[in-house]
């Protein structure tokens, strides 16, 4: 009996897409589209803008596929994951959008046109921040999201890059252009603040 075929890594899929394999892009999109959208929405607070920005990011991925090359592995320059590159592109879109920011959409704003499902109903979705899965009521979700929104922007950004993008500390540092210790500190403060909120909801 033959061994099951290994699932290709994101970086392999990106290189396959650059070589003309369209299905590789479909696989990448399937893996990351939902978490990327959540990152956008939780950063911007507007469902329509989040959708538009997400599509812009994927267009950029497609346009620049031929130039994408995972960095050569060395002690000074570890290999860059596709996710790091993807969320760096996303972060740039978020920054541009925030510069021309409109008022926040209500937390109850439907996620997509024609549905009543709202962000407060999706906190149980898979997330890098495990305690989010324990939110049981809409009131608890609302309080936690208020705490997330109240974080300093750089702390909220670090948290979302980890929770939605799955980035590690070094990758967050690379995506945001700061040192690893700064990224680690921002993430620690964000998680501590949200943990305090969760403790009050227990």
C-alpha cells in the first residue's frame, strides 16, 4: 500500500501557480481566504471594505506570483513563509484604508449582503486565540470585541496577525517592520488585556 501523498506547502503552491498551475492558486485561496477576510474585517470594522481589500490582496498575489521566491535559508535570513508575505500585503492595504477611514461599522453589521450573520456570531470560528472559542453568549462576545477594539493599534495589529494570520513573533516583526522583542511585547500586552476581559466573563 502506497503512502498518502504529502500535502504541498503554501510556498510550493505559490511556485506552482507562478509556473502556470492555476489550481495551486485555488488551493491557496481556500486555505487562507476566510482568515484573511477576518483579519481585514477585525482591523477595519467594515464588511464591504474588508471584502474589497481582501480581493485586492489576492489580485496582488496573482500579479506578483512570478516574482515570489521563498528567501534562502540561513541563520541571518530564515525562510519567509507565504503567510508572512500575504499578511504583509494585507497590512499595507489596512494602513491605506485607515488613512481614509470612515466611522466604524456596528459590530452587528451583517458580514455579507443578504445574511443576518454578524461578527459577534463568528467568534467561535477557528482562531489562533483559543479562549475565543469559549465565548458562549452574544453579550460576552460584544464585551470581548470592545476590549479588542480598545487595544492600542499596534497591539491589536500584532494580536490579529497571530490570531487570524497564524504568524509567529518573528513573522509579526517582519510584517510590521519592528524588532522581535517589540513584536513580542505588543503581543504579550494584547493577550494580557484580552485575558483579563475573559476572566471577567467567566
